[in-house]
C-alpha cells in the first residue's frame, strides 16, 4: 500500500571538497549560495500481507502519523542544509533525501513489511529508494 | 501496458466479529454506519509480448470493454457493502477491492499476460495487487 | 486567494415528489437506492485587499481551520442524505452542495471578502457558486 | 490565452516591524529563519482579440520567452528574500509575488492585452492578481 | 457547471497567404508540413439557474451526449486540416478550435444558459472563449 | 532516478499487409488515413548507484539534454509515420515508440545504469519497456 505526503523545504546542492567553480559547474542553479526550494511529494510504499481482520496491509492513519512525526515534523518548512542534522554534511539531493527518509522509517516499521520511498522534487524529477 | 479506468462507489469498513467500539477504534471515520464514498481510479496493467502485426501488447479497446463489463458495471455508482456479492462479507478496503478486481479479470485474460492492479481510493491512498 | 480542501462522502440523488421510474429516468445511476460516493475537491476563493503588514489577503491557516470546523467535520466520511441536516430534504447535487458550503462559510467570513466556491464531484464534473 | 510556467525558490515570510514572537505567531512555520521553499507554478493569462492572420491572441513562443527573460531568470532557483531586489523589503507572500510578476510583465506587454497572473505556491494554495 | 471532455487530433498551423519562409518563421514547429498532434482537453461551462426539481443547472449526461455527438464525433482521431469542414480554410489554432466548438454548441444549447469553452492544447497552453 | 519529458506528434496505426477493412477493424479510429495525434509524456528511469561526490545517480541536466537531442528533436511536432526513419515501416503504437526510444537511449547511456521507459499516449493509456 502507498501513502502520499507532502513537505516544503529549502536546500542547496554543494560539495565542500570542491571549489566554487567546480560546484557551480556540477550543480548549476542548484548551487545558489542562498538556497532555493521545493514542494516535495513523498510516497511511502509498504508491502506485506493483508490482515484478514481489517482488510489492511497497514493502517493508513498509523502510517500517516509515523511519517508526520518522524519525517514531516523534521523537514517541513525547513532549510535542509542548515536546520537538520541529517544534511549537515550530506548533500540534500533528491536521492539522498529519499535514502535518509528510508533509513528513518525503516527503524519505525516492522521488518514484516518491505519499505520503498519515492520522492518527487518536482513533477518532472523524482527518485526511488531502494532500487 | 496500462489502462486507467474510473468508478464511484459508497462503502463502509466494518468487521462484524467486533463490537461497535472496536470497529470505531480501528476504522475511525471509515466505519460510519451510513457509508461514505470515493472516486476510485483503477489501473490495469498487462505484461506480455508485443504482437508484431499490431504493435500492441493487448488491444486497448478490448481491455477497456472487459473492464467495463466485468468491473465497472458491477461496482460503479454502487454501495459495495450492500449492492455487490463480492463484499457482502468481505471488508471493502482498498486492498480487498484490488484483490477482487484482480480475481475477476484474471479469469477473463489469457495466462500469457501477467496482470497487476493498482487502485487509488484517493490521490493520496492507493494499493497494488499482486505485490 | 484560493484554498483547496478535500472530503469523501456518500450520496444519492432523489426527488421524493417523483415516483421510482421518474427518479431512475432523471438521475440514472446516481439514484441508486443504497447510495454511491465521491472524493470531493473543494476550492474556496476569497477576494479582497492585500494586508500590507502580512502580504496576505487572508491567513491560510485561519481559512483552512474555518473550512475544517464548519465544512469538513460536517461532511467528511458522511452520508450526505442520512447524516446531515442540510441534505435531509435538499437533493445533494454538486450544485446544491456548493450552495450549502457557500451559505455556511458566508456567515463565518467578513463581508470585506467576496467568497466563491468551486466543487469537484469528479475531475470531469464540477460546479461554481455564485455564478 | 494562458501559458503555464514554473520556477523553484526559497523564501521566508517576515515583517521586520514586528518582534520574533509576533512574526512566529502570524507566519508560523513560514517564518523559519533559514527559509523554506516551493515549486511555484505560474499561469500568465493574456486577453485580447484573435489575430486573423495567425489565429493567435498572442504568440506562445514570444510570451514564453518574455516570461523566461523577465521572471524565471530573476526568480528561478533563487532566495527571494536575499537574491532579488523586489523582495528585499517586500514580504514574499504568494500575493506579493503575483503582484510583482504582474508589474514586471505589464511593462513588457502591449496595453491591447489584459493581463492576469495566477500563482500556485502549492497545489492547495494559490492566488490571482488582479482580482 | 463544468464538464471536461477529451479528444485527440492532428493539425498544422499554416497561412496560405504567406510563403514557406514566413509560415516557418511565424508558426515554427507547428507549421510542420506533415502535421503533428495533441490530446485536447475540452471544458464546457454552462451558467444558469439551478433547477429546484433536480438540483442541476444542466443534466450532465445530456451535456456529455451533446458534446460527444456534435464535437467529439467530428474532431476525435481526426486531422483537423484535412478531415473537417470547419478548418479547411481556418487555421486550427487553439483559439480558433475553441471558437468553432463554441459556435457549434451555442446552437444546441438554450440561450437561458451562458456558454464558455476552455480548451487545453497541452497542460501548459490553453485558451478560453468567449473572453 | 526518473525524468519526465514531453513531445507532441501525429501518427496513424496501420499494417500494410492488411486490407483497408482489416486495418479499420483492428485499429479503429487510430487507423484514420490522415493521421491523428497526441501529447506524449515520456518518463526515463535510470537505475544505478548514488555518486557520493554529487548525491546524484545521474545528472538531470545531462539526462535532459540527452533526451532532448536524441528523442525530442527527432519526434517533437513531427508526423511519426512520414517524418521519421524509425516508423517508416514500424507501426507507431505506444509500445513500439517506447521500444524505439529505449533503443536510442540505451546506446547513449553507460551500461552501469539500467534503463526503463514509460510512455503515456494519453493519461489513461501508457506502456513500459522493458517489461
């Protein structure tokens, strides 16, 4: 089953091991020093058996609350580079954000469920993890 | 290949083995005694070889007619709990609706094709079967 | 400014002044005795001056809370015909639902703002009020 | 005729005439000191006569280039508060961004055309100018 | 009330009063001699009083049938330039297609209703008529 | 990672080995002799390791340029049957277009990446390759 959630955040793509020219060449407009931002659409997929008592694979309300408490409250309306521990040294590319969200949620959800993250940075650019 | 279809229906989530409090606790607003409803978006995926004479995996018109006759005519503008045989005793969760639709279409489509169902209950909640 | 909200409900179109045949002829599948349902998308438009201190026409959080308390809590996951006072005798067509929502919100929002309702019953059928 | 364009930007809502508590109370999460961001969808509407030689109200390519050069190149992948002259002292609410875009484009497009801006900050929050 | 319909067609923008260079300069890729095509989304808006017996402004099924018989059967899966009388000499720009559809439907719908057409040529380019 | 691109084209489904009646019976409206057309949405998926220096699986700008130069410049605003080498004898069904695009891009992208194509012919009809 799949649940779509949403958050807005500022970020900047930057590799501190490179000089300014290299960062500008590789990351282009996404390297803007003062940040830019996105409306991120997050799709959390849990795969498992249907519970015959409920007809659910997983309770949507519980999943939505888990995502809200562990992901949205942490990232929504934040600057990913400056306001979060996770991206203090990790580049907040869509791929890395998806991996971070996966790692957070993986510890909160029983191993009885496979977990997959899809993250839309824009409606034309998105990623999945794990592959 | 994928074909998106659409139907509207009323339903209620309820487990007759539980008392009212338990049903309300587990199913929340979805347990409302007088039903609520959804615009369901159904995506039918058939996987197979491309027919060299047509360039099709499967004829879209034939698939659309199959879905109309066997799924939409049965569920569209209906109360899933009261108006259908399939959900007289089976809880009409998105997961169970997807399984029922899969089972119906599986008997109508040659085993030369893999079949997968995706069902959107809302644009934020959806399921796939088989997993 | 515009705010999009969402609710799910069951309904039935029916005119008690007509016999069964007439109801079936006029309302077709929407007359199903056991109800069907929709995911309603509601867009509330407020028109007024921009407040120079905030840059807002109207605070989105306050508007969203107003809609939640006065509209969504009343209609979401409900049977419009059976569970609501508003549609006990009024046919819950998209047009009438939009008018009812307008009348509810008009009393909660200062006359300094023009108010307009757009209601999507499906992504292909929608209405606006006032015209 | 209408043309939809797109840009991403970081921003922060803040009124320097207010103290921190007042800003936090009024702007909530949108006041985050390190900014957050959005995928903005911009719809530019030009109203005028159809040119009988072309069948166009206005050439789409020319309009798209005008918007790119005068709006997108200025705001896309930028921090509206820090990187732009327009929002150095003006709060970058959706309403104010729409007004600024209108004022920019109004000087570039003949008065023979009425101009209207619709700006989506998210798919649930949007504004129009002029009203 | 609004009804969204859909058709696919090929077309070419071309003014026979101009030479090839002029056509290429003005219409660019849309002048391709062998045509290109679009998925057109058509929104028909009827404005009028709500009928108290039905709760409808206009019966959706009747409107949808009117559009199908008079517009979709004429333009769907057609080459607008070669297969239709309407665009034999009229350039099939989005603006002109909207006007032609308006003129067709205006004769089929009582003057008690205002009629407005919105036509999407792509999700980024669309027009309305009348203005 | 996924990148969505867009092109418009005219096409006709036709098998020259069949007579007119057979073509009309199998391909229906899609066999229209003067072509019809679509807005095609193309999603290119590359699967591979995240580069730790960039946080990217693949640079979006490079991918977008590759698709533009090798796919969009070839098919956008074209008649697939008449204007392209690829579909001179191959029926331009959605399945075949997806395979052709896959074959083109596969030669341009390192084997370190898995490649998958999804092609929307309309929002209700789409295909994937490879399966």
